[in-house]
C-alpha cells in the first residue's frame, strides 16, 4: 500500500481539498483507495458525502479505544472508502499522550489492514493507496500520520509566508526521521494558484529553484468548483469533472501513480 499524508502546519492551504479530490481521482483511475480523516473538524468526512455526526465509528475509536480499523471503514458514494472523523477526536492528544508508543498507534492500526487474511486462498492487497488528511498543527495526531507514512505531500499557496512554513515543516520531517527513517517529502503541491498574481509567480519560481526535484508538475488552480463541491458533499470530480480544478487533480493522481511505479521498481 502506498500511504500518503497530506500535511502542512499552516491552515487554509487546501489540505482537505487535496486529500478528498486526490482520493477521488485515484479511484477514478481504478485504484482501491482509503481516505483517513485525522482532523477533528471532520471536513474530509463531510466533503466525502457522510454525516460526521452519524458515524457509528470514527478514527477516534481506532486511536483511543483500540477498535480494529477495518470496523471503522465506510464506503463513500464516490468510489473510495473512508475512516471518518468528528469532534470526538478533539482533545485526543491528552489521551494519546498517556498511551505507550503513542507516536505509532495509527501505524499499528493500519498494519491490521496489511495483515488481513487472504480470501479464497489468494492474497489480496486491501488498498492501493491510503490518503491521510492531517490537521493544521504538529500534534500527536500529525506525528502519528508521519510515522504511518513514508511520503508526505505538502500543499501550499504561493505566498511569502508559505515559504517560511514550508521550511519549518521540512525541518520537522527531518527530526521525525528518528521515529520513521523512511519518512520523506513525496512532493510539494502548489494550490489555489492564480497565474495573474505576480507574487504567486515569483514564489512559484523560488519553489522551482529550491525544490525542483520534489515539486509536482501539476499546479492546482484557484477554482470555484473546488470551493463549491464540499457544500454538496461530493468531490469536485463528481460535481463537475471537466472543471479546471478536477482536471488538475486527475493530473496529480497520474503523477503519483507514476511515482509509485518508480518506487516499486527501485
């Protein structure tokens, strides 16, 4: 399974939009996808068409009460599965801090998926991709996501202060390698991009100069359909497939699938 954490300590950069629409785009490419909502706001859950207040089980039950993760998985109407979140996740850091090896709770829970028994005598991979939507903070929840994944996707707006945030997150990832040696930046994703904005273009050029090899070629434009889709409880791809935002996430999914193949061959 290719596990991708969508993370940035700065809020409002398109993490949830990226997590939901990337999961949808990968599903459109006939990949088996699990989305894990790791934010107490539960926005990824809502944007995937579920009522976060009506969840029988959530990621909080998995992390705090040791519920087997497969019992919390729900199928969405959009072709991918989800482990949802709601306000039961609020204040979870305090409870997690009292558990042994509290940085690896999510990782151990996800290992249950890989250890599921074969069906009809044939081993099957439960998911091709697992996408984790992280909260905009360096909490124990985010640290759990970093320890469960090998690749972090960092969405960011092309603004001056975003560069500082990216530098801080890069340092955080380096420090967390002591807990997860495989951890690395899978790619930096430019989001909410407006090519008419001179500053956005200047920052984009700086990113190309400093992060060229790990900068996704795909740029997510500022697009009204991406903003409207969550209000309807569906990803943008199911709201308006031909919108510029939807097409951008399809291109991103193609990039990530290509990356995954290269990693498998390496």
